[in-house]
């Protein structure tokens, strides 16, 4: 009876390690873990049968089952880490950004309300036949008086208070 259980335990171990080695995705990993270590898993069933053994036989088989269980759990953790790394790598690959592509254009602003009104006024005056003259930003005596043919003694040239 004891030898049969040992052979069964070793067979479960061999089968489990082969299944674990062939895991390719997370769903398979979950199914394998449940089939071995779950409530109705093969190793759990062996643990339940240990209760029917004599007190002298239990410790040796219990140790063996726990050894096998620890090894399987360790391998499952390793595979889980590997699968998680692969999944992270795939996610990073999908979300990768090509930095050589041109960036997005920033949205252009709108005209200031005062500027829009000035443009409307200019359009009105242009429609009336006036022309627009753009002068310098700095006003000098030349632009105020000489260009407009004000004589030197004109009262507009006097200093105001």
C-alpha cells in the first residue's frame, strides 16, 4: 500500500513537472495549478488518503507529499513570474511610442476681441474708400509735423502744458 502511494506520488510529480514545463499562457497555468493543487487536484486527493494510513506510515508519506507539493509550487511560481514578464513585455510592445514621428500640432488660439473689432472697423473704412497707412511705432517730430507740412511757427508745434 505504501509503495503504491509512493509510486503514485512520483507519477503525479513527473506528470505535473512535464505539464508545468509546457505551459505557454496564463490560462493554462491556472488550469494546471487547479488540476494539481486545487480542491479536487491529484495531489490534494493523495493528501486526503493519508488519513486512512496507520500512524507509523503517515509521517514518511506526508513528508514525501509535502516535498513534491513544495517543488511543484516553486516551479509554478517561477513559470508565473515568467508569464507575467512576457505579458508586461507584450503590453509595452503594444504601447510603444515611435519618438521619430512628428508631434501633434498644438491648437491655435483665437484673435483677441479688440483686434477683431479693429479689423472690422478697418474693413468698414476700406469699403468707404479710405486706405490704411501703417506708421512707425516711435513717433517723432518728423512724423507729427514735417511730413504733414506744418510750418515751424505753427501753433500746434508749441509745447503744451
